[in-house]
């Protein structure tokens, strides 16, 4: 990774691991499970904090692999799986096969994976080709960090993934490497929300409690 971007990332998105999780969407919330905290932490600072909960998909645009500015709202009606990552982040790379599988198996259910790469374009495009990524990836350096900030996060570790329902409500935000059993629970709950079988707030609470229960660790 180029030194300039590393310094920018350390300066702009430092986070004590485990601070950012679904607990700020539903109160009270239990301590995050250690299984959710497999991250590349860019730095740690006691002054890092959340600006406050963002409960709906914010507006921002980044360039796609062809250089076209693309809004995160370019997939209306879709339940988004917005994954923030970088090519130099080991847990980010490890979870990409799962994200590919989610896109392949759940597109029919109205889900859409969108990658947000906080990295240099040439490195991202090369890695996309290497991994045969079939889902869209938006990318940026400082503007990529600004996109993370739009979710109300003043600092962050990578990867982290935001899940929305089909109406753009943020149902949960997962810090760290995503695992199949966690993804299955989250997507099942979002499907119930989309079908009107569960209110949005109930879906948020259900995911938070279940993923942080002792049995899930």
C-alpha cells in the first residue's frame, strides 16, 4: 500500500476495535461478540467516536471501475449489502468469496452487494479482475473515507458491511470479517422485514441480540 494513503487512513479513520457495531442502532445493546471483530485496524485513538446513528442509506457518489460517478442509490428497491474494504486488508480479502456467493445466491431475493474500496483505483481494478468480482465496486481514497463518514462513523476499521432493507433503512452494520452464519441470519431477518412480517426496529433488535448472544460466540 502506498505510504501517502496509509497516512491518510491512519489519520482519518482510526477506531478502537469493537466500538463500532449495531449497538448504536438499538439501545440498550450487549457487548459485541468477539467473533465479529476480525478487522484490519488502521489505528487506535481514545478520541475516536460515532457522530450518531444513521438509520437510512445516506447519499454519496463514487467512481466505478470505468471512472463513472455512481450514486449509492443506483439500485432502488434492492436490499443493499454495502461492503467497505481495501486490497491491502487481509480480512477484507478473506470475505470476498462469501460476498460473491451472497450475490450469486440472493440476487433473486432482491439483494445487491456493492463494494466500496478505500484504495487506489489501479490496485482495485487489478484485484477485481483477479478475483472475477461480479458485483459493482465503487472506489475512492479521501472520498472513500468520506463515504464511510456519511454513515455517521468518524473513524473505522476494515472491513465493515452495512445491510439495508428494500426501502433503504439500515438494518445492521457489521464490523469485521463477515462469516456465513452471520450473513444467513442477517439476510433472513431482512427478508422478513421486506415481506412485512417484522417491523424495521424489531429486525434491528433481533439481529443485535442474536449475534451477541453467548451461543453465537
